C-alpha cells in the first residue's frame, strides 16, 4: 500500500511540475544586448518553423517601424537587440502581434526557392 501511494504521489508531482513548466512561455530578457540575443535564440529554437519565420519578420518590422528611407534603415540594428527594451518580457506570440501593428513597413515571407540538384 505504501509503495502504491508513493508511486501515485511521485506521478502527481511529475505531472504538476510538467504542467507548471510547460505553461510558462519563454520571454525576452531585454536587460542587456547579450541577454536579449540569448533569450531570443532560446525562444526561436522552441518554435515550429512557421512561427520562427513570423517571429523573425516581426522583429524586422519593429526595427524598421518609422523608417522613412533606405538611408535611415542602413544605420539600424535589425536584430532583437535593436528593439530589446521595447519587447522586454514579451513572449513570441506577443512580439508577433506587436509586429502586426508596425505601420509603413510591408514585409512578406516568400517560400525559399527549390534547390537544384
């Protein structure tokens, strides 16, 4: 009886612990450039390819939001570092949604060309 109770208790702890871990989405740490890069890479690796692409496009759009010319765009850091303070604490879904609000920037994903073998 004790063994069954211990197994049940252990199973319950593992399930509850797994739910708590799975329920907490990854967030950008904008405290420094290095922390932003590391948290962004960790976040992107956990996403399926379509969401990775959407996240990358959102980051690019947010970096270019308000740019009026190619000359202005040349001096911008278009990585997560360029917007780290703006997206500090956000999840991938929140960053993607914020990217949709970028005005004056139209960037669309296109499929990669088929490789010639």
